[in-house]
C-alpha cells in the first residue's frame, strides 16, 4: 500500500511471501475468534502457539518466511528478563495514566 500524491491509497497486489504470511495471520486469528485457541485452525506449517505464562515466558514472533511460502517464518522465543521488567513498569502505570 502506498499513498498517492492526493492522499488516496493505492493498493498493490501481495507477492507470494506476503500472501502466505497474511494467510497464516488470518488462520491464527480466525481460530482464536472461533474457539479461543489460535492452534485449533492454524495452518499445518504454522508453529503451535503456546500459552504465555509467568512460569513459561514463551511468546510468538509473527514474521514472514525467509525460505518459501510453504514454510512459516513465525517462531517462539523466550522473553528476556529486561523486557519482562520493562513490561511490568508499563503495566504498573496503566491505572494512573489517562488517555
């Protein structure tokens, strides 16, 4: 997508990698909306999205594949302790800050 000179939007066709990634995101999202679990209707190429807990701080990194459209680029990673601390600071401010 790009903006034209007059501010309107010009939509461009997705390439195969982008379309594959969009398909993966949509599958996770539709599965979550329908069942409450992003894994039920995920694509076979997509990794299982494990539940994030304080004891197991694995989070999903959604990204395009660098290989082919038949592979997922998404991975699970462990949240670093520095990121956890930063998130706790931000979360602690939620009730005292206004929009």
